[in-house]
């Protein structure tokens, strides 16, 4: 689950099975997949017997967040020593300093975290002229974000809330303390930064208005509760949850000779996973009560020959591992010299002679291995399972990504940060040279170059020298309309592309700022599922939403898709199946009936994309349409 831009804690995005990685405490190794519905399949949603609306008020709790029982942020660390270019203070809406809260500084050349001191102060270092977004969030107080250019002193970051929820958890008629609570609306989630208190209650004042799923659980995975809640603007909505107890399966993993096996991965199909302890013991927790599970275990060298069917609550389960067949060989370059650092599958290997000794399972009498070494093209080798010696595996060298950074007048730009397969600084003559890394099968890369307020991007093919032209920011104005066709009153608009920007929306839907040239993905804060794609510079004003004189298009989607997008004309869908290449609209996780608004009359291409389902992986369904269209448009596989 992505907790904000670049993994930060603001805006929090979920990406399918990544939910299980961040919310592993709920005990489901396959959360968010089609096989296992997210967040505890089989449990009926506990409907809230009571919902109340209360005004959003400043919390009366102490503002030293280091005492938060949920996050245990540790004591507020001292302000870093040395010269800084960005510093300031985090306060609540009523002006009280917030101690021990995490503050993030992000930009193409800045990725730093800090923690406020007892006076709520923070400090970062950044190169002069660098655009930096400073952000902080705490569920009990709200969130705040500011965009600035270094150096900046006495920056005030105020945590405010436009809406919120107060969640009360009970089990067997008694309040449940120590529970983690999250508000979820895929692909977004907002966690509580504190656990439920002695009354079983916690507040989340960071989620925007709308309907949210509420998930509560404990770290030991002994109970879980779910419900839904409608968060209302300028109010705190109260909801009561009834928790249900979860089950466990306990046992031991042993080898073929009966010895305990520590460190084995034990999995329950459709449930949780665990790692066996020093004595081979394991506990699968967070499982549905009174249910049969198929469980298996494996290590890098052995695995169970078949799954064992076990009912929740079982004790003394024995899982026996059988040794996997081993395969040996050597990885070399085209010159015959050994490659000393490489990977076989997901296993990283370092060997002076380039040798490997790898255990794996066979599939229908055949075994496949994927080999990769830095700076080389990956290779897949398939052999008969009885061929244990693979000999020399030769990897071809991959071409480098090369080019030059220049300004708008064609002059070289030194020490610009060039970001692609990896990040480097341009040389004195503006040139750069980047290894392709693990993305060696790509035919082209979109590289971005940034130096101070200058930024630019270009598509570069490996081995072909290309220029990246960096531009200075130019004025950009726009206007946002709500679904009712009226200008949006307040809020924020985000732009991410060649650079990143965060601009306020005025009372008449207007926003403005300075942006460098490039293609931007734009969305309204609080509605990240709908995106616009715009090429800058732009002639005239940018309009987002159903402005006067534009049309709407309803799409009837006959299958599940990860995204649905529309672009004018005939874009190259083969090169950009996941979204518009330059201009258009996109909806993540679209509903079966999805509405596109703000479309000018003309010919469009409508595309539905899924990361799986096609013959070669991705499923891409496209259709040419005319806007305005009579009635809805149906997309079928």
C-alpha cells in the first residue's frame, strides 16, 4: 500500500497485493487479490449501529506525538546540526506546536525526513533554488503541505482538517484498546497514528469527505472489525465497530530426517503466512474461525511435496520438507570472463569465479532459470530437470543510456540531476552516461533532468545520444469545475511530471502558478482516482471538469480493468497502454459505469487496460468514438 508520493505518508495509495505488505498485521498474505477479497474474506461487515456528526474541534490531547501508542515515533530527535536552507515549525490549527511528528521534504533532488523537536521545529538542507514540497500529517490533528523554493526560513506548516471520523471498537460488549484503525477507499487509505484508547476510541482527522471502509485489527491478529462510514465535510462522524475473534493454526516444520527447520515460509491458501522459529515452530494467525485451510512450507532448498489440509484451531501440525534438486553452473560475459555479481531468479550471488549452486522445483520435467548481472541483458535458460550441470551461461553486455543536458539556447548544463534507470549528475560539458540496470529490455526511457528551477525531460533510446532540454518555469492558469458544472470552491490541484507542483484553488475555481515544459498528470486533492494529462506550455487556460460548452461520455465497461482512459485523436496505444501519452483523462479502478466529463467535440480513442488477462500479460481493449456520443459506449473483451 503506497502511503503517499514516493512512499510518503500523504495521500496514501493502495496497489493491489501491496496492501498485504503494509497491512500485514491483518494476517492475509493474499490481500487485495482476486482469490482473496481485501481485508478478511468471509467476515461480514459489522454495520454501525450508530453514527453521529460532531463539529471538527482541536484535539485536547497533549501535542507531543512521541507518546502516541500506535506509532511509537520515538523521542523527538534533536534538530540536525549544521547549516540548513529550509526550516520551520509544525502547528495545530489553533497555533500549538506539534512535537515528534514526521515531516517530509520531497523534490527531484531532495528526499529527506525529519522529526519535529519539542517546540515543533524542523530543518532540512537543499540546494539553493530547488523546489521543495514540505508536508506533515498526524491523524489526531490533520495534515499540511507547502511548496517552496530553497532557501526558506521560518516556514509555518499548519495541520488542519476538513473532515474526520471517530471510531469506537467493542468486542463482547466491552471496549477494545490497542487496536489499529484504517480508513480505506481503494486506491487510498488513511491510518490512525494512535491505537484505540482505553475506551476503544480513536480519531482520524486526515481523510477527505466521502464513503470509506473502516478496518480495525490488533497486532497479535486475534480480532478484526470492518464497517463503512460516510465522512462529512466540517464534521467528525462517529461509528461503532463490533470486533470478531480470529483463529490460529500451530505446528512445526521438520526436514526429511526429522530435524526442526527454522526460517521456513509457511502459508495458508487464502489466509496468512508465517516464518518458522528456531525450533521449527510456527503460528498462523488472523485466520477465519472454524475453516479448513491448505497449508504448505518451503525454504530456498526444500519444500513440502503437497499441501496439508488443516482446520483453524489445530495444534501440533507437522509439515515435512523434502530437499529440492540442485543445479550448478557459471555466469560469464561475452569475453568468457566470470561475472562476480549476478542474480539467479531472485537470489543475489557473489562469487569470484561466477559460479552458482541453486535449488529449485521442476515443472513438467523442465526447469527455467532467469539470470541477470548489472550492465548486462537478462537471459532465461530452460533445461531438462535431470540436467544438473548447466555449464557456462553467457550474458551479453547492455548498451548505456547516453546524452547531454542543454538549456533553451543549446548551451550545456553541468551538474544537472538526470533521473532514469538510475540517477547521475551531468558532467561539465552537460553529458551523462547511465547504465540501463534491470530495465535492459526497454527500447526507450523517459529521462528527466533538473537543476534548480530548470527542468526538462526527453525520451532516450539506449546507445543513441540524445539531448535533454531544460526549461525555466512559465505561467500556467486554470479553472476547476465540479461534477455539477459549477466552479469548485477551494481545495488544491496537484501536477506531477517534469516537476511537481501543489497549487490552491480559489473561490471561483481558479488556480495559477509557474510550470516548466513537459507532460503532466493532474488531479484534485482528495480525488486521486481521476487524472488529467496535459502538455505544457499550453495555449490559453487549462480547464478541468465539466465546463460550459463541453460534453460528457458514459462508458459501460463489461469487464474489470485497472484503468480506463480517453485521449483525442489516435494516440499510440501500443507504446502507452496504461495511460494517455500527452493529453487526455484517466480513471483508476473504474466502475462498471464510468463518466468522462469536460470533453470537447471530436474524435477520441477510448482504452481499457489491465495488467493481466491478455495472451501475453496485459489486456488492452480500445475503441475509436465520436464525442458527443448518443447514449453510453460499451467496451467488451
